[in-house]
């Protein structure tokens, strides 16, 4: 849950569709769907800064597609969670 929004990512192997649904605090749903066979690569990126006073390290799970721009499906501060989602 992030700022009153719930995000759900669903990989459906039977229908061959990856869908990402965002539900706001006002129960408004926004859904995006992609074909699983369009996915070229799934990567985890380490982002942010690790300094003395400021630590903004976080991890992103990113999908690369054939004909559309890449898309981030998860942002987390936990490295193990990002790797688990990647697998």
C-alpha cells in the first residue's frame, strides 16, 4: 500500500497476459495488460544514494518489452523481496 493505492501484478500463464491493476483509496481501478510473449527481459536495478546523512537505496523490478518502453512493476527497499519477485 503506497499513499492510499494498492497495486496488484498478475502473471496469467493460461491466457498469456500480464496485468497490473492500481486501485486508489476512492476505489477507482486502473488496469494495464501486456502479452507475456512480448517480454524480452526482467531485471532488478539498485537505485538511490548511500551517503552519510542520506540513504535512499531502493530496488526496482523492471520488464523490458519488444515494441513498447520498459516498465517498472515493483519498487522496494528490501533486496530479498526484489530478488524473490524476479524469480
